[in-house]
């Protein structure tokens, strides 16, 4: 799909018709910033708190949304409230990404997609010994396997057009482990590694991938749904800031965008470069108690 865009930094001077990346790019060519108007964007996990905010911001920016989630009625209600250039510009595909083969089926039904925003996820908290085999398989499938398989299915079309964008929603939990989150940490570490490995494979193709990694989010999302407050002094971010980061990711060639207050980002980085220190901090009585309460409050989301 081609739309009229304006080159960054040259407002009103130079315009090109191209996709998310430069058409037929030369080896080593940089990803070129573009606007979202008229792009077909597949958004998974669209009816969750963060997903709704992302959908609203994307639609307001001119995207033609394909929203996906498990509840068809909720999806239809969502698109009825979204802005758009014309009635029927947004569409719905109900899909349970916890079912084997669902990711491939979703990609096939979506057809030509300019941008994937892989947002669907489960909290995946709890002691490993408390989880059933089926729960573990579902957590891994939704949080890790589905974004990878969707990317795999959509990439050939993007590469063939010489343009496209993959935005995968990770977490600061992909940098540092925490109690009762072994499966969640595994999936978010995995998504981060996937993005970091895929990025150089796409160099010079006009297609790009970016990881958006929120910390604790207030008002909406998995942490807010648990009814808990963030650890004292750590602060929180907002759904609007996460959605803004998604828009920034689509328009840029950033590798990773962390969406969290400075202290959270710093602590996550310490956990990455000094996991032993992070382990000692997380293993204290306060960390253990908070993790138990969080896992208990999220048990119905497994």
C-alpha cells in the first residue's frame, strides 16, 4: 500500500510515495520515517486496557485497523467508537492466540498488512509448581510463540513490497527476573532476544522491527488489573505513554523503547548487567510478599 508522506525534517519541501521503508532499498539503506495515514495495522490484544488506548491512538493517526482478540462482540464495540476516514475502514478478526495454529490463521485472514503491533499477552504469574501443563503451554503460546509466528507469516509480504513494520510489546521484565514470574520473564526475555536477533536480518530491506517495553502501568493493563500499587518509589507509566511509544516505534528505526520512569529503567538495567544483585534484592521478604499477592490477584488470568 502506498501513501503520500513527508520526509522527516523537511516539512513542506520533499515528498515521496513509499511504504514503511524505502522501496527497493539498497543494502545498508536506513529505515525511513513515515506517517501512519492509510496503513493497514494488525493489532492483537485490542480489547485489553492498553490495546484499547493503542487502537484509539492508531486510528486517530489515520491507520486502517484490523483489531484482534478473543471476544468478537467487544471488538465490534471497539471499532464502532474508533475514529476513521470512512465507515468500515476498521475490521475485526476474533482469534484466541492460545490455540495451536491460531497465529497463522490470523495472519492469513488479515491479508496484506503494513504493520503488526503484537500486544496480546497473559500475566503468567505464579510458582511453576502451581501451574498446570496446559496453563504453561498457553502462556508460552500467547506471549512468545504467537508474536514470532505472526512475524514469520507477515514478513514475506512486507519484504516483497520493500516496506513494513513489526512492533512487539515486551516489558522491562525482559531485562530482570522477579519472584513468581518465571514464565512471564521467560517470554519477555524471549521476545527481547527475538527482536534483537531479527533486527540485523532486516537491515537494508525497508522492513523494520522495534521492541516497546513498558514498566508498571497505571489505569489499565495487567498490573493495573491486579488492583495493586507499584512498589514504593518506583513510579508508573500510563496507557497513553505506551500508545505514544507504539506510534514512535512505527515511525522510527529504534531498536527498543522503554516506557517507564527513570528509576524503573535503571533498576531493570541493573538486573540485566548484575543479575546476582537483582536476585538478592528480589529475594527479600518485601519482594516475596508483593510477588505472592500479585500472583494471587492474577490467578484468574492464567
